[in-house]
C-alpha cells in the first residue's frame, strides 16, 4: 500500500462476539461511508486479525490533517446512525493512534 496521505489514523478495537455480525454490517454499510464524506478523510480500510492479545479489528484512515478526527464534521459522522447506540457500547479495548509519514 502506498499511502497518499501524510497522516494515518489507526482505530483498533474488539467487539463482543454476539454483536460481531451487526458490527461488521454497520461498519461497512454505514460507518465507513459516512466518515468518507468528512472533509479531510481520503480513504478508509478495515482489517481483522487472529493474532492473540491484540485488538481483533483495525480501521486505517488516510487523512489530510491530524486534526480531522477532532473536527466537528468527523465527530458528527462518528456519532451518527446505528454506530453510537447499537454498536459502540459492545466494543472494548479501543485505541486511537495518529501516525505521521516520515519519508520525504
């Protein structure tokens, strides 16, 4: 993967097994499409691992600025739809990490 953006925002989490199907449905059909409409969000890609002792799911966002996740538009998008009420309460071990590209 050749990142287009100078900033990568990594969101990691686990989800309760009973909610996993809804988690994936809402993430793919609602959450990601909504966040992709936020100014400054260039792309979003999801991953899953079976590696023990690390969060099972990861979402990697390419951003124009490290301030995008703190923007009103991003916060409104992240708090819309089924995500905040139906899915977020069933997630745990959440981590949010911002990376800055260091190559010239």
